């Protein structure tokens, strides 16, 4: 898409680029969404890729993912063998409704900040209990729990000029067992519903994350493996939170969530420790 209202591009913004933010600006990372549709309100683009953020930095405590890490880079990352939940990187990358060309440009932070119900990087990071480091225009930074970041369809907690700089996932979360279910109307279609559950080693807890079928992520935590309580918690999700679009009605998504959650419960109950 030719964005014919753009009059200026900042190729090399300052280290804290929010200080230069003004009305009519947009952050440019991969641009895979930005250039896919008209943006008549925009006048200037600020290129975040020039910041040179590290893409993937594993340590003994966590995995730090730079916001401009591409989907291709994340998919190519080989997690240590003692990170069972690391298999979710590929699972969530493959949930993109996109070609390899998009993978080469689209960024983890961009998908998160788009805050669409079917954003697979949102699913991944909420399920793995990640935190986001957010830079503000005044140079300060704050930490936001991934589960609290998205407020609704295409809405999040970012204020004008704020950007997500880094995503941190603890090694403790990556060492959990995991199971997932995803439904789409076609084999390579947009997610109608995407569920991920994790379980701590040698325990019977359960952390279930529901996305794509809801306007914002829903995370349900249980200290012990639930039975009837699992369905009760899903049924207690407010009706207005279930998403409606051509890929599924709220009732359909609600039904799928109950059905797949029970499958996941059985899978993790019978699987034993990693």
C-alpha cells in the first residue's frame, strides 16, 4: 500500500525515540500491517529497526526477546532441551496467517502491539507469563504483565509515543510442560480459537490461556488439576468478552473453548512429569 499521506520518515531516531513523538506519527518495525491498509491519519514514520535491539538473549534466568525480533528469527531459535515450553515458539509462529516473506519482516513486538484477538505472539507471551518493558516518551520505563497489556480488539495499554522495547520470559515458565489446541475454519486460516496450557514440573497445577476467541487474553489458574471447575470457569467468562467475526460466533468459540480445554486437561493429567 502506498501511504501517500506520509511526508517524512525518521530513519535513525534517538535511543529513546518517544521523545520526538507527535500527532500523525507511527512506529515502523516490520510494516507488514502498516503497509497493508490505508493510514490516512499518518504523516510521519519512525523506523524502530534502526535502534539495533538484540533479538534473542537467553540467560540462566530468562529469555529476553527484543521487540524488533522477526518471526523468522524466533522460529529459528533452538531452545535448550530443558525448556519443554520452548516448542511453543514454532507452534505460535506457524499460527500466523502469513507467508515466509511476512515472517522475514514481521516482528514479535509489532504483533503484540497490534493487539488483535488472533495475534499469536500475544498467545505465546501470555501463556508463558511474560512481562513487557515499555518505554515512555519522557525516557522512563515500566513493566507490564503480558496478561494485562491487551484491553480489547486492537486496544492496549500503550499511551501516545510509548513503545514495547523487550519481552522477558522466565526460565521457570519455559521449563513447564505444555499443551495447545488451535481451531481455524481452513487449514491455514486465521485462528478462531487458540488455547495453551502449562503445568509446573512434578505438580498438578494448570495455567490455561484462551485467545483468538476472546477480545483480550483470558488466563485461568488452578492450583490443582481441575475437573468440573474447568468448565465452570470457562462458562463464567462474560458473554461480551467472546469475539465475533467471520471466523466464528461467540457461541461457537465458547463451545470450542470448553471442548478443547477438556482435551488439554486429560492430556496433561495423563502425561506425567516431563
